[in-house]
């Protein structure tokens, strides 16, 4: 299964959230209904984590501006629209209107100093 390079490993520092847009030309056909594809990527407990940048409450992006995410005092991701709070390990909503829902995870890997997302 193909992987698409996102960033160098050092770009993902522990606890910081980043937005990445997958170019339409790089998307597989079975992702067609998700275009454009924006991802939230972070490092949690030393491992890269990635989800689609779509809140399960109303389907809106979680960020307040391009590549700018809100977090709480525990460094949990906060949806800028309705305040849903997501823990950074599994992307589960721990507070707010979509309690116990999960962000949709994306397979990600880290090899040889590079972070890549699986395109399938």
C-alpha cells in the first residue's frame, strides 16, 4: 500500500498539532468523497498520530485558522466551533457535544526520519 511523505520526523514535536493537506493529485480513487483531504498530525508519547481534520459532531474542521489548533490545559485538541475536546492518543472526544465519538484515524508511519501517511 502506498505511503505519501508528510514531513521530516523532527517537524513533529511532542504535543504540537499540525495541519497537512494532501494534494488532490496524490489521492487514491477511493478517497474521492473526502476531497480535499486535510489531516491533523501530532506526536503523542513519542509516536506520530494522524486523523482527518473533521469533527464528528458536525463535520467541520477543528482548527481555528490554517495550521492553528486550540488545546486545553492538558494539551487535548479542542474543536474551535463547539468546543468538543479530543484526547491525543486515540482521538476520542472526552468532553462536548460528541462525547465518546472518535476522530477518524489515518494510518501513519515513521521510517528513516520521515513521517508518511498510508493512502488506502
